[in-house]
C-alpha cells in the first residue's frame, strides 16, 4: 500500500508518531511551528542536500529548493543523493524523493534553474529563513542573495565544509551585511572574493594545519571536501534554524562566528569585530594570499579554453559536430600537450568531422630528435588531448594512423561523432599538466599509485617500468649524470638548448615557445651559469675546468630526490609505435596530475639510447661512445623486464611529491597552428 494511503488519517498523525522521539527536546507546539516554517535552500549538493535531509528529520516540511545540476561520479564522496543509481539524474528530483520518503507530507516549491536574478524575489519572499547550500565558488549569486535577503528581512544561515570541519555564520536582518562582514565591494577579482569569503567564514582556520594546500586552486575553482564536514555543516545549521523558528536563546549573528573541527576536537567561538576589516584579519589575509593566490598563479600557464556547445543535430541523421568553435577548443587542448624544449611541433586541419594532426619536422632538428621520434611522441600526446577533451563535449573519438607519414606531415586523424558515454575524468587536468623541475620529497611512491597510471599506459599497448628505493635511485642518478654530461659537452645539443631558453620574461612572452629561464628552477646560481655559458665558446671553457658538470649534477640530484623513476616503452620502433607511445605518455602524465603528483621528463638517456640502437656507436664521438657503452649494461639491469631489442623507449621520467611550480611555459595562439 502506498505510504500516503497508509497514513490517510493525515499529516498530524504522521507527524506525532514519526517525530515522537523529538518530544522532550521540542514540545508539540514547537514541533508544529517547525512544520509550518518555510525554509529556502539554494543548492542541493554536498552541504545543501545534507541540510534538506537534516531539516526534514527535525520536522521541517515546507521548503523552497533551487538546484539546476545533475549528479556526477565526483559527487559520491560527499553528497547525500549521489550513488550509482542517481548518476545523471537531476539533484532536485533525487533530493525531493529522498525527503518525501522521510516525510510524505512535505511541501516543496522547486526552482529547477537554480537561484537567478529573475527568480530571487520569488525564492526569498515569505521565507522564514535561508539555509545556504550554494557551492563555495558560486559567489556573485550568493552575494546578491544575501544582500536581497537582508533587504527583505530574511535571516540567512551559511555553514561551509572546510577540511573535516564546519564553519558557520548567521546573518540577521538587523546585523552586519554580507558585504560589510566579508569586506566585499565591486572591482575585486573573483579569486580575491573567494579568499575573503573563506577567511571570513573561518577566521581561526584550524583546518589549514592538515589540508594539503597544493590541492586548493581558487583560479580553477577546486578544493578538497569531505562527507564528515558536510554532515557537521547540516547539524550546526539545523540547530540554528531551530533556534530561529522557536526563538530559543543563544542565536549569535555576524560578526560572531563558530567553527568546529572534529579532527582536532576543537571548537572556536568568537566575534570578529569589523569582519575582514579587523587589523588581525587583514594580516591573515595577506599571508593567505601568498599561499592561495600568488603561489598558485603560474606565469605562462595556459588558461582553459571556454568549453563550447555542440551544434544541435539536424534532421534524422544528425548534423556535423565539429563547428569552428569546437575545432578551436580541441586544438587548444591539443597544444596544451608537452613537446621537447616546448618547440610545439604540430599543425592541425579539419575535414568535416575529422581533425587531422600534422607533424612539423623543421620545428626540431636537434641531435636529440633522432628520426623525428621526439616529434612523433609529442604529436601522439596532442592526439590524446583531443580524444580526452572531445569526451568532455560528449563526443566519441576514433583515432586513425595513416600507413605512412604524408608529405604534409599528416600523422593522425581523429574522427569525431556524438555518443561518448561519459566524460573522461582526465579532461579536468589537461590545462593543469606541467613539468615540475623542483626537488621532490624523498617519499617513495606506493605500488598502488604506480598501478593507477601504469594502467593508463596499458590501455594503449605500452608498458611502464619503475625504479624505486634509495639505492636503485642513486644508481640511476649516477647513470643520468653521465648522460647529461654528454648533453653539455655536445656542441649541437648545447646550442639547441641555449636557443630554446628564454632568458628574459619579455622574450618568453613574445615568442610563446621554448623554456622560460625561471621554469628551469636552477636557482640564482644556476640561472647565472646558464647566462654565462650561453655561447658555445663559454661552455667549452666551463667543460674544460669541470664546471659544466653542474648541469649533470642537478639532473642526478633530481633523480635521487624523487619518489620513483619510470620508463615508458612502446611495443616496437615504428613511427606508429611512438605516436601511440606519446598518447600513453600523456595519459600517464594527466593521471599523475589528477593524483596530485609532480613529474619531470629525463629525456637525455633514452634519446641517446634510441640513437645508439638505430645508428650505432659511431653516431657519437669516440669518448662519448665509450661512456655510453659502459653505461648501457647498468641501465638495462635497472629495468630487467624491458626487452630493449624489441621495445622502443618513449620516455624516462621522475615522479614524486613537490610544491607546485610558479613559472610555467607558454603556448602560441591557436591561430598559428591551423592549416
């Protein structure tokens, strides 16, 4: 029998029985008062969904609910309505079903477009209170809602999940306004608004002691959150909602604040006089800017391209999907891929719904780029970025490699069609992937972590081989030292590298390729050395007196100061093997980025090995050939599972935990890559 028929005697009988255990905390009259209050909840995600369920179980039953989004897999860790069964469903529908399953007599007024300028008055008008459930980064609408609620005499409760803790503020119609407390005014950047909101919400910020700040990005609207914190938010906000409706004592509105952190078992209750304009708070904001804004704003970082809308299908068979806007977006994603010394050796053309990737051989003619293998690997990485970015647009991608590289450098075609079942989770980090040349922590990377990105390589028929442990890393460091010595002693390699270093910020901005000097992270001494040895004549002198070994020592030190070193191999030595190897490399790199790990290619030793295997010892000077001949047996012994006679080496790279880089590399405008 349906629930509403079973309880045909009515709402009051249901309420008296279902909420009987509230009695003793609430009187019957108070329970009735809760049932008649109107609660407006904007947002039904991690916090808002918990607010709704908590308030329904308290006995509230009249709601205005606003939420435009659908559940995604990434919501599962913290959102009450997120599960395998609800993926893709509207959050508004799911949460209403959950609430009605608790109390079939709830009354809801739904705002399926979320809270907007057009419906704000209807959402707030006649509400007893607002319990804020908006996403942290929905700032402009939150600000407008708080200010309008004050004008209409509606109190607002906001509770934010911070780490494992919750921080709560109550804004009453007669107290400080949102703008006054957070010191918000027109003209501030979005990132500055986010920072002031976060710091004002929790002035004591006890959670900063355990939250990994490298995983917080105000620019990219991302940060860690937990179900523990969301539950705590709902409990504390529900208590204040009860207090407001029943007139219970103890309501403390802004500038009073409260934060409870169960991790430390710490309760912080205080009053922040003048809000964020408080002198102590101003000092805290200055420090926070250093960690969350200045250090995260990567110079040279490629900003995400604006995600386009797909053209609407035309006719029964459907129209084309690759509009000019979609084409530009996918090319922008492609050129975010890595390339040797950031030479960006690609061009792109379109044939209907097929994107064509062309390699530009003249972009890199260095000694490293044996038979254009480095360029082929880079083109493969660009192809994979197209595939990943296309999935974000709901497009499936079919990669086709021609029988041979054509005269126009055509190296791959990516056919696109509607029908991607879901977005590749790696699409979020295409724009974040970077080379990190800082020293990493000496924290060994676990087998479980290695397995995660090794699986990405295996999807494309490649294999990943790992060196871990202090002694093996030291042994590999000694070998890398020898290989990098050759790099500094080879005139062609040195001149190519010096040609690709951008020694001034102005030069890096102008060319938008190559390696900005700061991106190399050599420190003051290293930068001065690179400037002094820019001419080959100066480098020869440095090599003669042994100073040239500084570069090789820096590389060896990087190997030892890492969590692991990986060698990616392709199943053969054909150009198609290396294109697929580039695709596998990019998937590994994106996965590493998503896992919060840093990565730096260590290419000299593998590119020397490829030239050795293809052209023999005579490709090197007698002295360098002798050095390499002694090096290979030790190198092979560190990777016993590799069949060096059959597997092509795609790249050696080190991984580990490190601070984010401050200086990135630039990319040329998309127009320069279009054919």
